[in-house]
C-alpha cells in the first residue's frame, strides 16, 4: 500500500533539498536533476512498505540507481554520446557522492566526542597528539574514542544498509 499524499509531500519537503544537491553534483542539467528527485520520491511512494533501514539512505540509493539507468538509456542513443564520460566513470562519481553523503549522515549520529575525534584524525589528518592538544584531552583518550567511534560508525552504517 503506497503512502498517502501528505506523507509524500513531507518527505519531499524534508529530504528534497539535500537530495537535489546530491543529484545536482552529478548532473550539470538542473531540469534533469529535478526529474531524478521527483522520480526518486515517486518510487518511495510506490515502494514504501519495502523500505528497510534509513529513509534517507534509501532515497540516495534510489537516486543513484535512477541516474545510472538514465545514463545507460542515453548510451543506447549514439547521437547523445558526444562528450559523455564512460558509464564506469559516471557510476564511480555517483557512488563516491553517495558514500560521502551517507558517511556524513552516519557521522551526525555519533556522539559529539566521537565525531570530533574522527573528524580531526580522518578528515583534518591530524596526528593523535595534535588531536589531543586541539581537543584538550589526553592522547590515550583520543585513541580510545577513535576506536569506539569507528565501531559505532560501522554499526550505524550497517543499520543504514551501507555495504562496507
């Protein structure tokens, strides 16, 4: 049984802007990006009872699949291929964007302390000692928080349905 119109509208309102940014970063055409967002929300409306895990993860995976399907369809029309990257390149770019969005969402679910340590160590590329100084905690605490943060992040990503 599909979702009612009010639920679909609230999904579009709540997730539409982030989904549009994700799709727009892979598509240069704003109209194509909007079409993908609308198709994605339509599929959520049609398949709502089958969604396992995070709705946002489902939305991004669905948008990714739609973009890849659109690219494959365009491949069948040789006149539209001039200047197009290969399918593998498109898939890699979309997968990379999807992974980045899902990891950012997962990081937001971590405690502030765990998130600070992971961001310092893995995104800002600080050493354990530099992180300890910046966060004003002992280096042993940095190591401990990093260990438990990675474990928690893996659990969150599993719950979101992200394959590692």
